[in-house]
């Protein structure tokens, strides 16, 4: 997986590039940056410009070969498009503005062309930065794929242990996982920067990884914590969480159980992700896996929309049922009998029950009518779908 042109535009050496054509092609991927700069001999003017680039190259040029003949620019751009090049960046040494026919052709082909200042970035810096960013992205993609395997595949303990050591040779024997989901959208580059900062501060035996917009922090310790108790585990969690530079209020956080062996890393990751999802559904900031109750059974078949609907339709209905059950005998009857009996004595005591029944019937009818209207609305939406 390679970076896109749009992602590359955020790199320091490319951030001042001006897009002049092909804006619909910014999602093209860049495998590498290459340089097109050579003199064009006039005696060869009867022969076409030759371009020999790889597919998904990002080409940088000063257009020195066309400094005396602007018509050569269109010819070379056509060659780049034919080669499958992702885009072109022109350093404005010989041209401040490109011919109109070049702009028109690039727009037709969704071929991005940029201009950048001759006093700006050096070719070598652009080539190096794109190479480094691709290397970083491939590394992150590889790690994401391994996280996905641990979360989705049934693996034996030996395979899990080997994969854990492949993640980080410095991982210790005991492990727990923290899963953080940003409450607001964070783009991939910003999330990667957060991961890099976390890994800089965490220490050798812990590590942070990105996985589809969320962050996993794997925390490992020596065998001295093997006889761990809940208070000791809570202390470890607090020490880890509050050592992070992040504003914890910006995240939903899930924390796994404490596992005595690194070959249970897959369970730790799943537990922290399930706890984070419950925190998200219930609108809480931090949730431990041991706190999520019946969700332990539901989370393996989780889909966010389904679980939110389940929570509102099922857990919400339980709350309504409890309210209606207590309504007649507790919520209404006790206050009514206390008040009326003071004014009407024994007669008020006998009247309290039917009054409570009538009020309860009215309130239940209101709930029933509202529920019927809600179901009709849902049914009509289902028919439309």
C-alpha cells in the first residue's frame, strides 16, 4: 500500500506545491518519486520525446528539455500518462505558467500537475520524504494486518506468542491491552503521529498500534505480577493511562483483563476492544472488560448500528418496564395514600387505591399510544427500504 497524492501534499517538502491541473486525480497512489530532467537535442526534433517511468511514479521536473520549445511539454505529459505515472511536479525555473493545451489535457486525463518554487524544496528531499512516508505506511499496514489476524482468527497459543514477539521482541510475559477510540474523527496521518509519539514515550516493553481508526496500547510486565490482584492491576492501569500525553476525555477507552501469559495477547486485544465499544455505546469514558456483563456474549457479533439499536430497544424497554411495574404500587400509591389519608382519614385510605389505578392506567395508555406510533413509523421506513 502506497501513499496517495493527497497524503503526499501534507509532507513538509510538498506542502507549498500549487495544484494547477488534474484535481480529480489526487487519490492516485505514489510508489516512488522520479526525476525527469535532461537536455533535448534539436537535431532529434523529428523523434518523439521518450519517457521511461514506472507505473505510479511521481515525476519531478524543471522542464529543461522544453526550455526552448513549449510544444515538447504536451508531448512529454502524454508520455507520462501512457507510462501510468501518478502526477507531475514542475519547478518554475523555465516556466511560471504551462501552455493551455497541457492544462486542458491533464484535466481531461485527471492527471495532477503541480508547480513549485525554484527556491523551494530540493529534488533529493522530495524523493527521500516520499520514500520514507511509503516505508512508514507499509510498516503500519503490516502491523494493522497482524492486529486484524489476532482479532479475527482462531490461533493456538504458540502462534500468538510468536506473533507477539514479532510485534516487539522486548514484550514481557504478563500482558493487558488498552483500546482508545477518538470521539471525533482523526485522519490517518494525525493518528500515525499520535502512535509515533506514544511509542516514543511508552518504553521498550509496551507499544502502541493503529487499527482502523482506533489505537491499541499493549502493556507488558515481568513475571513479578503473576500473583496479581485486582488492586495491583488497577494501579498498573492508572499508572499507564495517566502517563499518556493524550487528553483522555477525547477518547472512549476500553481495558482488558490482566493476562498472566503473552500467548493470551489475542484475548487481551479483543477484551479491550469490546470494553471500548461498550463505553462508546453507553457514553462512558472508560470501561473495564470485567464490567461489561452480558455484552461479553454480544460483542463477538458486534456491529455498531445493531448494538446501538439493541441497547435502545432492549435495555431501554427494560427500564420502561421497571418504571411501569413500580408505577401503580410504589410511585403513585404511596404518595397518594400519604397525602389523602391526612385529609380524609380511613376514607382516604380506601380511595387511594382506585385513584392510583386510574392515574396508572392513563400513564400506561400514553406510553402504549406512543409505542404504537413509534412501531408504525419503523414499519413504514422498513417498507420504503
